[in-house]
């Protein structure tokens, strides 16, 4: 089975195993998702949700983030990795959104990636999960690893992997495929100990013997 033929079968099996998957990050508006996604780099979603529970209670609007003393915002995000840089980016982004986008998170890839600390992965997550717009495919560490192991890409660079996935994935699945690969990566195909025995993809996966 070649890669093109394999993908529909992979999607079919993963969709059955993980019906209606969605992000594990808690949010109730696009800016909250932007904050949570920036905080989630190299940090577990569970820890981010713990931090944002208090953060979202204290900071109610984009302007609240823009106007807060930076040290306070850093203190309020202090349990995640790289909180100083992340808080700085969140505040700088909030200021731009207030000044240039009428306090609304922009809905295009170009505008989103113009914000500090926002690259294609984060922009894809916001567009897909907050607005239902699928301009690309979010490639995180799980998507990267599983795409390679499943033979969907030969690249290691996330932007090239995204292009490879976009070329073979139907557009209506662009939002979904990230979630599916993330769920499967967390549960079965972990970085250090992939559980080939339990894997529903093992008979079509070229890495089942690694
Ligand atoms: S067979 Fe193994 S390497 Fe392939 S997707 Fe499943 S767990 Fe991952």
C-alpha cells in the first residue's frame, strides 16, 4: 500500500478509535486559546489548564493582558516552562491585538504569525479550533513523530511535514488529523516506547519493528 492509499485507512481507524477529538486545552474564546497555546510549548496541557484556570479568572479581556505590569503577568504564569518569555509574548501580542485588530484575534495565517511567539503551528491551532478555518495542519512533536513513523513524510522540518500532510490529506480532515495523531501519539505511539502490539495501525505501519 503506498502512502496516498494508506492515509484514508489511517484516518478511518484513528477516527474510530478517537471519535470527535478536540484540543485538551481549556478555553472559552479565541484569545484564551491563544494564551493557552503559547503557554503549552514544552509544557503539558494538564499543567497549562491548571495555570489558566486562575489566569482566565483574573484577566477577563485582551486589554487586561495588555495593561498588566509584565512582572505580574509573569508571576501569574510562573509554573510553566519559559514563563518569562511566554508572558512577554502574550502581553506584546495583546497590545498589538488591541491597537491593530480592535481587540479581536485576527483570523488569517499572515496576521496571526505577525504576533510575537506565534508560528504556523500555533496559528493553525487558533484558526482551526477557535474559528473552524483550516489553512494548514498543526504539526507538533506528536504529529511530527507519527507522520515520520507511519511513512507519511520523510522530512524532519515541521513546515515541510505540514506541506507533505496537506498534499495527501483531504481539506476537511486538516483540523482533525492533528488531533488524531496527537491522541494516538500520547496513548500508543509514544516517543520512547511505542506499543506496536496494541496499535491499530501496526499492519500498515512501516515502523512496526522499530
Ligand atoms: S505500529 Fe508502532 S510505530 Fe507504527 S504507529 Fe503503531 S505504535 Fe507507532
